[in-house]
C-alpha cells in the first residue's frame, strides 16, 4: 500500500557526482538510497527536479552565469545521473532556475495534497535547504532523509541538517532512508491509519528494528595497518571512513599543549569542556580539527601516540567521543577502526574484524612509516617494539573498553598478507553477507 507523501528528488545531475566540478561528498550514498526509496514501492507521487542556469538572468544571477559559464554549457554535466534516468522517465521532471523547488507552481499544487514532502538529493547546503525552508513557509510538513541528501562537505552538510532539525517536531522530521521505509511498512502492517513509531514494538507484537546502514567495525592493536586498510576499503566502497584513533590523538594534542599530566585522570577529564573535536574531509582525506585548528599534521608523533594511549582509557574521555562516533554510524555507511569498535562503539555492526600481526612485523611497519614521514626522531626499531608491547598491555588491561576481540568478530592475521590481499578478503566477507553487490 502506497502512502500519501510526495517524494522530491532534487537536482541529481552529473555535475554533483563526487569528483566533478560541484561534486558532493556523499553523492554515491545519496544516489543508492534514492534508488532504494524508488524501488521500495511506498510512493505513488514522485517528482524530479533539475537546476538549469537562468536564461534571462537578473541581479546576482548575471554574475552566477558569468562565473559558471563553462559548467552551464557542458551538456553532460547538466544531465541527470545515468542510474536515475529509468526512474525519472516514469515521473514528472521539472526544470528550475532557482534554488528552491517550490518556485515551481505544479510542485506546490502536488505538495498541497500530500501528507508530507520527503526531501532527497543535492546540494544539502543550497537547493535542498532552500526547498525545505520554502516548504515550511508554505505549511508543508517536511521529512528530511539525511542519508539520501548530500552536501559539499560533511561538516556543512551536517550544519544544513541541523538548520532543518531545529524546526522539529512540529514542521520537520529528520531520519534515515531505512527508518522511513520501516515506518511505512510498520504502519501498514498494523492495518491502521495511525502514525505508529517504528520503535514501538508493542503495537503489532513485533521487535524493535535497528539501524540498517552498513557499519564495518575494525579493531586491533597498533601497527597492524587498520587505518590504511579502512581508508582504502572506504574509498573502494564509497563508504565514510572514521579514524577514531585520530580523534583520541587530537584530544592528546590538546592535553599536551595545556601542559596537563596525562596520568592525572581528574584534571584530564575536567579540561574536556574547554575543547572541541571536529572532523572535516578534503579530497577524501580526514582532517582533525581541534578548537577550530587543523591539527592533522601533529597527531602522529610518538609523544602524541603515547598520550593518546594513556588518556583514551579514561571513561570521561571516551564518553566525550562515543556519541559523536555512534551518530556518524547511524546516519552513514561507515568503516570505523579503533580498539573497541566492535565491542563498545558499534556492537551491532554487520561485519566486525579483529586485525592482528606478529609484534615484530607491526614494529617494522611503524618504523618504516615514521622514517618515511620524517618523524622517526630518536626512535629505534627496538624502542618502537618495546613501546608497542607496553601499549598493548595498557590497551588490553584498561578498565574502560579494553582492547579485545568481539565474540562475533572475524580474526584476520595480516602478517604475511599484502594490502591488496587483505582488501580482497574483506570484500569477499561483505559479499558473502550480502552487504555489498
């Protein structure tokens, strides 16, 4: 049974693909989720929009056309993404030369008859946000599907979502694609017209369902190549990579700069309200932001590694970052690596890996990495091995979230494997579990 919501697919044109002139950071993920919605069969009314440069521009649009002349004249960039063309042929397609889709009179008329307008597409910070605000002004209830919308960067995309969510609960709802589909299925499986929330497992006698974004948890000791593997896997799959170790290292930079005793848990935890940690992505690479400053280049020294190992055992430190990590996993397909991802951070991840290697192999990898980056300093292979063994002991014996293999994690010893062999093994596991095609 179809619902009475209106699905709006906003401006999914080639120019917004990752790597193109106006490429959006998660265009591929948004595209997959839009197709999932179209294939779900829950919508009777669907509309596609496309942005075309104004033919007779006025005011600032004249400058817009001048600056973007090459893009405006490139037919391929302005075409609908190939994957969506079969669907776009089944439903109305409206062209617009404004950011808001509700400058289209026909679309307004359709929205007036709908229970909600469901927003998907690009660009989160521009056309999607403008459409959302126009819908609210016109009195149309908005559902914003966060993983079916993509923006120019993760941080500004999130800010656009925050703007929309500030108007909840009366005028807007923010949810994932899977949550929306589950809500509709749950509503009609009950055979009622009531708005039953999917987390209410008493209404139909069913159990509450969980997040269906694909989450991959990678744990293991230092020096096994977790981050290298996770980054390349995320690149191949189009997932979001989250380096949790970098988050703890960023806090460690803050503690060192403050001159705090890293062994004084009370003073470390007391200082946390004064610092903020954010993640940004540039050219697909994760950058760590500490109180507004990019400290990515400072977090891989041995001093910071040691401070991060000590302070990451403190419950207050882990709590500060835990919800941030889980929030990312709830709204995106993610690959997250660390030391307690499968046991604490993402215990419901669909694939959990515990990567290990012989200590001498790990130490040599770390030595080569530091030497190649010019950060070896006075460290020797022997001192690095000793530090790793001490860190392994600390990490596996700490009271809060110790390093350990989750019961349902796959153990992968990569001592004698190439990086490509590791990736092939993980991709095979994902296919076996039908998590990817």
